[in-house]
C-alpha cells in the first residue's frame, strides 16, 4: 500500500475524530466542508452525462440545511421540501429550458449529499448541549481517566453513538476488503466487480461484532439485541452506500469521483459508506432504542 494512501488515511481519521469529539459548530463546519467538496464531485459526475443541474443553488441550500440542523434539528425536515421548491424555482427561470434530468439530478444532489449528511450533525448533537464546555457549543473532556473508568457513560449520547458508528463502518470496510481479497470467490454485483459475497458477509459480521462490544461497554439496553440490530443496520447501510456511489461512477464512466485525497480518490470515494448510515442510526437511537429499553 502506497505511503501516500496510508498517510492521508491516518490524517483523515485524526481530523474526523477531533471534529467529532469537539462537536457543536466545529463538527458542523467539518461536515459542511465535506458536503461542499462532495457536491462538487457529484455535479462533475452529473455533468459527465450532459446534464445541467442547479449546482450552486443546491450547494447553498445544503449549507443552510446544516446550519439549521445545528441551531434546531427539529426544523431540518421542514427545510428539505422548501429547499427542493427553491431549486425547482431557480431552474424554471433559466434562459435555457431545464429538463427532467436537470431537475432530478439537482434534487438528488440535495438529498444524497446534503440532506443525508445533515443526520450526522443531528446524531452528534444528541445530549451534547447539557455538557458543552467550549465556545460554539463545543466539548472537550476535563479528565480522560474518569471517562475511561465510567465506560464512556460520562460522554454525551451523540458523541458515543457517533464514535461507535464510525468504528462499525471501519470494521465493515476493513473486514470486507481483507476477507474478500483473500477468500472472496463469488461476485457480489456487476456494479462493483471487485466486491464479493464472502467479503460483504464478513464485513457485516465485523460490524455486528464491534456493535455488540460497543453496546456491552456503553451499557445500552438489552445489549445483545441492540448490538446485533445496530451492527446489521450499519453494515448493510455501509455496503449499500458503497454500491450506490460505484453505480454513479460507473454511469459517469469514471474510476474515482475525484483526486482530492492522495491514494484514495475523491471525497465521495471515502465517504460513500457513511451516506446512508447516519439517518438510520439517528432514528435507531431516537426511536427504536427507547422501545427496546421499555420492552
């Protein structure tokens, strides 16, 4: 593996962990940068198919969505239809008549890159306001020893669940890559020829194993049920995110979505596993976890 790939990977993980730990507007800014870069790559893929989307308008309303999520997450879902309406309004009054493909690609960009990413902001914000000890809603542990001794229960729920989700995604990606490379024989899909059924199954299994360990360590209710359900959810969503991005690249006729990260390709190439994961984990924590606890 090239040193450029290893170095950029380590740096990306370090920056992600610091931003996640800080939370608040620090985390929002990090997500906003990723969304901005992801939108640029997405619209480049779209333009490769001869489509003319409302790129700047979509990028703007996506950033507004992230800001609103940080201020009040309950208003975020109301912004999506308003943002979609604004995009359509913009396209209707262009000198050249917009096509169905132009409108669809723009709305897809809003949903795929902007709206789904906003759930990371909402997930990280869970329980964070009460423990904020930095400006801009940020958080930094006052004593690491106490946190370790209390099995991370001292930390806000949004932080622990975001970190656990990251670990499950990493376990799924690494497990699928290594096991598929050495033992994979059955192709999973024509969309991504290098992926195998064996690698996918092992990756999901690795996600379940990490989720089980996390559920036990964090004292989540009915940790066996919670861990298995959460691990399956993250493992499958991670795989689907990867395949979806591969489908977009295949349709655009490119190998990578960009060349931003040395040895890794574009930002979408590195974040595809995270796209569908955040909303599922957010609703798992806010809707299903209380039901499991009360059952």
